[in-house]
């Protein structure tokens, strides 16, 4: 399902939302962390992205930024190369918008902005995502569930919990264990069966 979703996103989504959702799938970033990204947080050369702030919205006020959820939420992680290809496309498109508006551009340095250059509301991407799922015949999933998908895929691929915890920006590995203990248990069982197949298969036990 995740592969099909990415495939449809790549074919049908506008570049801004294509970037937003695929980054969520492939990084596990929270929606506020995505909206809080500035262009200088993107290391195109080394294929890394740094989370330094989170965006939030309060009714009647413009979208603002604050420090991440915890000290360990401030992090730099390696990111798949496809994300940087998409980000380059979006940066080019955003640059055209900025040039067309001239002095009317609001001047935010954020990766994800409104059409006139203001910081995007963190709810905008998830709302678009929900509508996209409906239009394309996918079952409804919350945008935050993409973060869980990201973590579950890493765990099922036998990535160690400390690495998964760092990528998610959890305060400790205990937090990761709390949320993903069932996934870890299934991975533990799978690893035991793998060892059995590798070392014990076809061995006669007397």
C-alpha cells in the first residue's frame, strides 16, 4: 500500500504537496517539523535534513515557530535521495512564485509556504492529504499515521531501536519502545525464525 501511495503521489500530486507527504513517509517528521523547515536546514550535498524548530497555529493568529518538542527532537538525519530531487523541483517552483509576486512576497524562508510566501498552516498539508486519499480511492489514514508507518518499516527491517528513536526525535528509546513494542515483538519473532532457517534447517535432532 505504501509503495502504491508513493507511486500515485509522484504521478498526480502538485509538487508542494508531493514533497510534503513523501518527506513525511520517508523521514517520519511531524507535520509541525515539516512546516518549520527552512531552506538552510536542507543539506543537498550530504543528503541530510536538520530539524531545528516546529511550526504551530493558534486560532486568530498567524502561524508561528517554536523550539522542537524536546531537546532530542532537534536532530539531523540522513534522508533518501528522492526527497532532494523533489525538494529541488519545489524550490524552483517556489522561486518562480516569489519572482512573480516581487515585493508582495511575504518573505518567509520556510520550505513550505502559502502562495504569497507566508508560513503554511501545519493543518494545510494533512487536510490536502485526506482529500487526496479520498479522490484516489485509498482508505482513510491520518497524516500522523505516516510517521508510524515510517517507524514500523524501519523496525520490521531490523533497524536498531536507538537509530529509529533518533530519527523520530523521541526523548528516549523508552518512548519508541512504548509506541512500537508490538512491532518489535513481531520483528523479534521473525529474527528467531530467520536464525532457525539459516542454522537449524534440515538438521536432525536426536
